[in-house]
C-alpha cells in the first residue's frame, strides 16, 4: 500500500494540488498500530549467500531494531527463520530450493527472491562510526544481509531518510536451539490445532505492557545457554517472588505503560499524532511510578538484581516537557486544535483568546440585529465559500435595513453582509488560521524533541520490558507454585513432582498427577517409556522438555524440585503428521525429523522421541526404532526419553547400561482400564489399545471382535509353512479358534449399550461364527 500526501497548501494552489508517494507499507514495513500485533515483533527478514557463508538480518521497523548473524547451513537458516516468523521474507540468489520449503512453513511469509548485486555500503545507512563498529564485530555474510534488508526498507521510504536502527550481532548457536518442529510439538506458541489457548505462552504471558509481552516471547523462543546470565534472571524473579508488595505495585504501574518503543519510532518517522505523544507522556509518568515502587523496596544486602535495572533519569526532562505542554486528552489530528495547555505559549494563548472572544461578539451582533429589525428568525451563519453572513427568510425581507448588502439568494432566504460583519470575519479568520499554524509548528517542535531522545527512550523501554518479564514470571511462579531450578554444567536432569503447566491449568485443581523424572547423574541418561495409550507418556515427555526451556529462559519451573545440567538443543519427534503438499507421507516426515535429530543432537541435547517407526510395517518400524535407540546410546550419549509400543525394545537395557525401562501405570478393573498416570520403574506388560478404542466410542461389536483377535494373536502359535492366515487356524487344545472367538465376543458384548444397528451387526457376526462351527 502506498501513502500519498499533498505537497502544497491547497489554498495557495490553483487546480489540482500536487501529490507524491511518501511511504510504501508492506507486511514487514509497517508502523500503523491497528495493523501491528502489540504482543509480537513484526520482522522483515533477509537472507543471502555471501562468500561461502549464509547471512541473515531481521529488521523490526516499528522498534528500529536490526539483528544480524551468520549461519552454518541451510538447516540452521531454516530454523532461525521459523523462530523469527517474519511478516516479510527476502532471499538472495541461490536460495531457490530453500524458498520452496519456506513457502510451506506455518507462520512464515512467502519468500521473495531478489537480486543482491548492488548493495549500498553500510556507511550510507548507519553512519561511519556505527558501520566501523559492526565491521569489527560482525561476520561479512551478516553485514551483507544487513545491507540487503536496509536497501529494501529504504526503497520503500521515497520521501524520507531511513532512521538508523540499533544493530545487534548475535550467534544463534549461543542459546538453547529450538527448531520449528520443537516449537510446534511442544505447543510453545499455539496448540497443535492452532489455538493460543492451551499453549505455554498463553499460560505464562502475564506481562502488563506491550514491550514486556514481546520480550517474553523472544525469551521463550531463544532460551539462554549461559549459566551466569540464567542465574541473574533467576535472581531477579526470586527477588520479586519474595517481595509480594513490590511485585503488586510494579505490576499495577506497568499496566499503565504504553508501547514506548513503537511510539518513539512513530515520532522519529514524523508520524506521531498528538494522541501518540499524549500516550508517550502518560507512559513516562507511569514509569516514574514503577521507579518509585522499586525505590521503596528494601534492597538486598549484596548484588541486588533489581537495583540498577531502571535508568529513569534518561527521560525525566522529556517527561516534564510533555506533561507541561499537552492537554490531558490530546486530539487525534494535529490540525484539529486544542493540543496544548493554556500558558504553554503566550502567543498561542492570545490568538486563541481573540478567536474565542470574536465568536462571542458574533452572538452579541445576532441578538442586537434581531432586536433592531424585529426579525426573530435572523441568524448569523458561516460557510467556507461565503464566510460569515446574515440570513433572513423571504417572509421577512420587507424588514431588512438599507445598509445590509445582499450576498446570496437561496430557496427560502436571502443572505446579507455588513461592514461590521466583514471586519469581524477578517479578525476571526486571521486568529483561527494563526492559531492553527502556530499550534502545528509547536507540535512539530515537540515531536522533534521526542525524536531527539529516541536512543534514551529505547533504552528505557528495554529496561521496562525486562522488569515486566521478571515481574510476570514471578507472578506465574507464585500463582502456580513453581520452584526455582538449580542449573550447572552437569549432564543430569532431575525433576521431582514435575507437572505439565498447560495441562495442569486446564484440569480441575488437584487432578493432575505429578511425576519424578531422572536422566543422567546417578541414573541412566536414556529412558524407554512404555505404557497404555492415553496413559500420559506424551504429556510426561513434553513436560520434561518444557521444564528445561522454562528454566533456561529465566523462569521457575512446575515442580517441587528441579536440578538440570545445561541443554544446548531440544529435539522432538512427537505425533503423526503428513505433508502432502511437499509429497511427504506420515512415515517420510517422521524419518526426516528423526534424521535431523540424529544429525544435530549432541551429548548436551535433550531428545524426545514418541513412537518412532509406527508409520510402516511392524518389523520395519521395530528395526528402525531399535537402531535409533542404539545410536542415541552409543554415538550421541544425550539425555533422551524414548516412548514406544514395541515391547521388544524393553530388552535393550539389559545390554546397554545407559538405558532403563520406565512405564506409565494402569490397571484393569472388571474389564475396564484405569489410567493411573504415574511413572514407575520397569516396562509395561501391555498397551491396552483395545480398551482405548472402546473408550473412544468404537462400536461394541468391533471392539469385541478386536479383543477376540488380540487373544488369538497373543496365543503361542504352532510353526507352519502357511503364511499369515495360518496364524488364526492353529487350534489350541480343547477348542477351535471359532469357539474361542465366539466365547470371547459374547463375553465382551455389553448388551445394554448396543444400539439397534450394533445389535444387528453383532447378531449377524455370531450367526456366522455358529455356522462355521457346524461345518459345511
């Protein structure tokens, strides 16, 4: 979308007023609040090949931030683009194959392939000093990507220079790496069905201001991999957990802070309205209340984590200037008048007084003329074309005085002017136009003053966002009874009474069953998890991964006790999906994700594998699952939870000391399965699949037939050269397969629950079995 503006005052131009395109809005270059998600970044991302390396730049125009990095391969580039979820994506030459894959990635804009042959030097975009600083700290591929994205942004600002952004150089490998598969499978941002409710972000996002919400999202998608930095975050959260009055006061004040980052950028771009500056003033005043709440708390004896968090002095002068200048409720438009308080500018006050008093005189003249002429319907009106005039209805034309000068005739009245009215009109218009011109000039000066404080305002906004995140996580920890984790450089992962945060929130209080998880340290680092469907295996594995992510982003975790060695990557292979648009079946997608895990996992990684090999034949799937488990144990040596229904894999721990068997408990009562959701030592004896099918509403005759077939399949069979059909034909002593199936089917039927159709189907099946027993 292109924004056009008039290039001249319409009153000074004859004919068509000249207009020009001043700004082009694209999905990634947007400053309009109504088109932006206040709680998420709006990234324009550019990636390219440069001198054998891959460079990436993520530009957030609404906050004037630019992040650049170099990546080692297209897999890492794909993961980083998925994490950033750009609203607009630019790819340089040579990335055509990657573009095809990215086009189908959920939450990522369709890529645009663009040339990169003539990139503008960074000095022209950032200035000599900043460009030199970057050249000494950033890889060449990252710098080329920065030029790529800034050239595109500048091309869409034809009338105004692009304001230099704050540039941050980062290394994607220096944090806990989460690829798109892990983010989706662990439901960090949305559930598998695409809803925000039920996701981890929806649960923990108790931030009170937009900057805090965006920072919390960034922390969740890029947890730290540095012990010192993680502990500093935990210290800040701990301080606010222990000091409830301060936390409550801070959160109350933070709720009144607006989007200082984006308001500052709008002022810098010359787009801020009087209402925007009023919102900025109110936010800065609220930040002073935040500072007061921090100042009133009793500081820690040493190393107070909150002591120097908020640099309030940076904006004290600007806050005072805005508060003294603007009215309490500024108008939306700068040419509407009524922006400034009385006393802010003497000349403006004088013009406003003159305009206001002249209008009072108009009312006096109207009353006087009515009395003098005896025309009670006489009115003084105004139009932009004819100015002020006296209107007299045609029924009263005989009473019009001779000194009235006729100005216009309309259907039911005549319009007149007088010398007195003309003089007054000139004074009013001069005062009105002078006041509007002066007010526009004063407003522009105030907007420029805000722009001059842009760097300080952004530093202040970042500090407020950090404080909001700490207060948010402290509130979540108190509200849900989470515990501070202990982190170190070990390879251990110990969680006592661990819970899944989102599942626990959706269940009635006290219904969620917590579990202990121990990998590494005194326990084997790898666990094979068996148990019935719906027993809680997937929930257990997900809550383990979520605890790691929460701990390394700086949060407390849902457990009674948590001790974990740093994790560098969380890999997941959970659920059964297909990708038909790319020609990938369920099994192919499963194998591709498994291959990625085996290729990228390290000894410090946490791997979550749920039912590997189920998308193909039984023996193929078992062989693949067996080989993957062996490779994780022998070659990677990582912490892993491996859920499976292949009970043959339970033999592995007897040969591999780094593995052990765990299972989710269940018991059978009167033919019904009861899920205990408790993790216990040892393998499960069965999967209870037929029982789950019955719970899911499979017709009784079908579940009864399945139970009979299962009983046959689980009986020891006599060896035979006949293929698979003979499996059902080997008679057991004392009864034939048909007799056993008939009895099993009858026992499994629940007559009172059969529908008429189910009853007919069951009867037909029983008749068939009876005939088979009679023989030909």
